[in-house]
């Protein structure tokens, strides 16, 4: 047997301790969701549930339309991410490969606009959707996110790294821009696009501030805002709150477990808004 | 297809990449655009392909003015230095792609692509992705892709410079073979004079955006039009001795005697010249008269039949390739007569060929 | 002249508008939901006595700015926000640096560790915030239980106006760490391992290596992380809802973004001008830090050569 060095043991101890702190809330949320009212309020707390129940989920689903919230979240995420991905691909291609008057200047302006916090534009956007008459409609959660300067910037950078000579080769062969984009650029950029779609999906799924502003009736709420109103309006008990939170978080946890490497690489390359 | 460039000029923002370039390039040949980097050879290629528009002048393919024609309508095949294969497509798909764009039927596409793959010997790799190929194989695929639509003109932009030395020699012979099999007019850009000498029918030599000379390799080697041309071609590099004309003879700087050169007799007295002599144009001699250069042997390296001798002549170190039978030894004073071939006189200022 | 003499230098109309067709869908979204609001908020912040319902205003000037700068709630919001930034950033970055450095020592299980450390990155502030609320619970929360284990008294994290700020900070640090660790870790992985080999050959202790080699070489990344996190901490807002269902006890956690939100959504009639002015001030702060970030990135490129994009 290989002797362990003390420093190695300490290293692992420290890492394990830190890791446990990081995931503890998730553990606590999920186990809490299965605890009975007595179990969850027990003090000292039970690290492992003594009695397991599914009642909390049933209760949450019965008192608030979580299925509806879930569906709304899915619709908003799928629609806004697909529209945004499409506009991003087209714009990134134009900025990366096509030549037009003011290309550099326009792109520079967009980069400058990227610094503007969402919290600022929200003031006007709220009024805009009211004036458009789509306030409190699902579409209000989709069209403001139909284009993203940030993702366009990321994808344009990736497109730029595809050798220009590939484009020239295709042009000499008579390949149209449209065909080149879909037949060559997009397949090559698949990993990048995949990351963009993932990060955008996560952002959409978790968004709270905008749905809070743009929706108020129950049938258009998405999960995070639905969860919040469920807790504040109903004064939900802890175990119910944990069950509802688990419903919100679980899809993203699964997504993360499956696509961790993509997400982490994407974030490391600056693929997350600050 | 004959290609004519008529006073073609290309200006980029500040620089003139190609300056008033006129040439007529004959059909069915393998032509090398040769020159040091930045001489405008790639720009010429890009203007021929239509990727870069010309600033002034016209380009003709046979009698057709293609100056304003878009790349895809010019009927050309293009091969890049970095191969530029589509990384997400297999070898077969890569070769098929130009035909796919033209809307050729799938079975026909595959038939033609396979045919081309056989010609460039990649028919056993059709299923592979570019990343799984060696550089040489990638370049073969790139050539097949460029040829699959039967172009009138094949353009190759430094196609060998990403390959290692051995592959480069193998591939340049391949390109020669493929060109001779297809007889497609081919223009090959390179900065490597040896490459150009070994495969081309004609060399188009450029410098600083200007055309220097167009001629067959041997002709350009034997009969350079100016000093740059003489310097650029040949290995070892041509010897260059500066001197002054005195009474129809040449006084090499740092020597005390005149050299009589039949071709230089008519030159004006006092003119500063460069005397350029190829390494193989010396012959050791026991003579000591005015037709002989005299120097002392500094170093010798025997390469077999020939010996490369470093000889000090006046202010200059001269490299002479002499028969090993001459049995020179270091420190010895030798006389060197000049052969009639490979001895040139250029104006010291302009580089213009005087003799 | 000749049949083909059209293109290249003077492409036909169709070719010239093609790029704009590609840009059109993107531009519509950006114009309506980014460009217009920027201009609009800017103008709004200078409109005096703006009435939302009638759209009337008495003129342009600095009245909104003067008014919010005199507003004790705004001053308090600025104070709270800065205090939050000053506490959260150093802790989050220092802890992340330690963890990143440990994760960088090629351990087995690094995939598992990454999963555990980075999980908070992708989860909803609302759901996880509610879990923290439960953990911070005065009577049955596990955090107080742990404090008790160490012989400390329970803290009323959520309802005590002296403690709730610290609850917000703890949650803030926890949620900021995954992102920070990822960036620091990728910075660490860009350091040429030969530096470490050289130092080990010279017999340097690992602590010395950390402070004399790792930290100096990593410092551009560290600063970058500090700036990005500072900008995001300036916008602290979402966390307030799950944890405290609002800005704390007696508005004691009234942050800058909450102030903006409150001005145009929490008041009747809404004070759009003041919200806009506060937003412009937030933007100004972010602009300053973005400028610093830009300078750091240039510095970073100088240290690591021109390779990284």
C-alpha cells in the first residue's frame, strides 16, 4: 500500500469539507422535501430523514399550479432560446464574414451596449411591454430575449477563429453565404453553439426579476416567480417550500450533471454574464 | 486557358501590393509565381480567383474579361496553404462539396469524387475526417476537391509550406504528375526557388509588387534579367563582388589588379558594378593573366565529386564549386578562370543587367 | 461594355443589402429592448416632474438626480450596496482562490469535486435562496444548530436587523464562489508548469510557491474576477426576495437595484425619473469598473503573451 502523505490527507479533507458546504443546500432542500412537518422542524435537525413522505409534493402541486408554471418555464425557455440562437447565428455570421459599411463601428457600439446593466433597461422595457399590450402574457417573457449582444459577441469570436480560407474555398466553388453558414460554419461551431444554448437555457429558466415585472397572473408565471409567490402568498411551511424548490431546481441539476464540462468550459471562456 | 493580366494594380489601404503587372500566361502549363514574402504573389493569385478585386487593370481568361466576375463564375479550383478542408466533413464529403453546390446528382458526385480520390491516392481514406489525416494526405484531398469540378485553372497558394521537408519533395512531384495528367493550367505560388525550379514550366518572378521576369526555370537561371533575379535563384547563392570599370576591365574592390571580361569591354569607365558569378562557374587555373581571378583558399568542404571552396578575393568571400580532382588546399593562392555561363555584370545602383 | 462588368467593386443592390438582412432579426430585438431603453432611460432621468399617465414634464434638468441624492433611502442604498461589495468580494475571492488552488493539484475525483463545487452556478436564486432561508431559520435552522455545537448562541439571521445583512453576505459569498473558482482555475491552468518545476527543484515550500509564484502570475485573473464580481454584486437584488421577501427589516437591506425597482414599481404613482436617475448612477459605477476590467485584460495579455483571446 502506498503511504499517504499528511499534506495529501489534509488537501482532501479540506476539499471534501468545502465541497460539502457547497452542495449542502441542495442536499438539505431535497431531503427536506421528503420530511414530515415534525421531521423538518426538529431541533437538533435530522441529517437523514427519519420518516419519508411524498405528501409535500402532492400538497404543493395541489395548492399552486406548478405544472402550469413548469410548462410556462419550458415554453419561455424553448421559445426564447431558439429565437435568440437563430438571431445570434445570423448576426454573428454577418459581423464575422460579411463586409458592409460601418461593420466595425456598429459592432463596437454593441460591445459598449453590453456594459449597460439589465437592471437599467428594465425600467423602459417594462413600459414597452405594457404599451405593446403584451404585459402579463407569455410572449412578454420571450421577445425581449429574442436577441443577445452577449451571445452574438461570443459566437462572432468563434466564427472569427474559423479560417477565412474555408470561406474563400467555398465561395470559389459558388457556395452562397446562406449555404456556407448552415453547411459549414454552423456545423463547425456546434460545440460553441451548444454551450451558448445551455447557458441561455439556464439563464432563462432561472430568471426572476423580469418575470416578476412582466407577469402577475398565475397562468403566465414561470417556476422561480411562481415559487416565490407560492411561498409569500401562501405562507408555505418549510417542508412544502423545499418540495416546491426541488421541482424548480431539479431539471437544472440534471442538465448540469449531464453537460457539466460544456457549462464549465463555457463559463471559463467568459460565457456567463457578470 | 491562356491568362492575360493587363496593367493590373492592387492597392490596399496604404500599400501597393501589385504594381502595373502585365503578363500573358500560356495555357496548359504549370506556372510558379515566385518571390520573397510580401512581393504580391498571393495577391495576384487572389485577384485571379476573384477573392480580391483589382484596383486597376484587366484580367482575361482567353478572350473573356473576368476582371469584374465573381469567383464562382470563373471556373477555378483553389488550394490553400493550410489545406482548408471542412473539418466536420469526411474526405468524400469534402471532395463532393463543390459538386453539391453545383447541384450535381448524388450518384454522379460520388463517382467523380471517387475518381479524383483515386488520382491523388486518397481513395482508401474516403470515410476519414481531415483531422485524422497527415498533412500530405490533407493536401491531396484539397487538390482533389479543387479539381473535382474540372476547373479551367488551378490555383495553389503555397501548398507545400506546411509540410515537412521530405513530404514537400514528394508532394511537389505529385503536383507535377497531377498537372501533367490533367493538363489543367496551374498556377503555383511559392517563395521557395528550389521548389519553383524543380516543377514549373515557367517561373513568374516578382519583387515588391513588380514583375521581374517570366521564363522557363533554366532560362531564368542562366539569363537573369537583373541582379535580384540572379540573387534569388540558385543554391548556393550567387557570388557578388563589387567593383569599378577601368578601361573596359573590372577592378574588384580590395584587389590591385584588373580583370578582363569580354562582355564588359564596352562599359563606361568609372562605372560602379556588381560582378555576379555562380558557384559552379569557376575553374581553378594555373594562369595568372588578366582573365583570372586570384584569391587565397580559406576553407574547403568536400561533398563528393565536387568541393565547395571558400576563397578570399579582394574584400570578398567567394564560394566556388570545383571539381574535387583539383586538389586545392587551405591557405593556398589559386587562380580562377570564369566560365562563359553564369557570369553577369549588374549596375551597382539599379541592379540592371549590363553584361 | 461587357456582360459581367458589374460586381466585385460595385456589387449589385441584392449583394449590398444581404448583410443587413442577416442582421435584421437581431437588430429588431436590440433596437427595441436595448438601444431604445438606454436612450429612453437617459432622457427620462433628466425629465423634470414627469407624469407617467399624461406623459407631461416641466423641462430638462438635474432635478431627479438632486432629488435622489437628497433621498436618505438612496444614500442608504448606496451605503448598503458598497458595504455588501466590500465584504462579499474579498471573502468570495480569497476562499475561491484557496479552493481553485487545491482543485488545480490534479487530484483523483476532480470530476466529482467540480460537480459539487460548481452546482450552485446553474440553480435558481429563488429556490436555493428559500433553502438558505430554511437553513437560517432561528429555531430549527441547521446554521444555528452548528453555532450551538460550538457553544455559540443562536442568531436570528432573518429577523434581526443587525444580523440579516450578514445572512445576505453569507449567501452572496456562497453563490459567488462557483463562478469565481472556475475563472481562477482556468487562470491557474494557463500558468506554465515549468515555473513550478523550477521552484520545486530549488526546494521552495508549497506555501512559498503559492505566494511567490501562483499569486503573482495569477494576479491579472484575480483582479479580473474581483471586477466582474464587483459589478455583479452592485446589482444585488434577486436574493432579497427568497431570503427576506423584500428589503429586510425596516428597509435595512435596501440595495441600489431594489431602490430602482421600488421607484418605478413599488410606488404609486411610479417615479420613473428617479428610477432612471438611480439606474444611470448604477451604470456609471459599472462603467468605471468595466474600464478597469478592460485595462486588466490588456495587462493580462501582456503577461501571458498574445495567445489567449
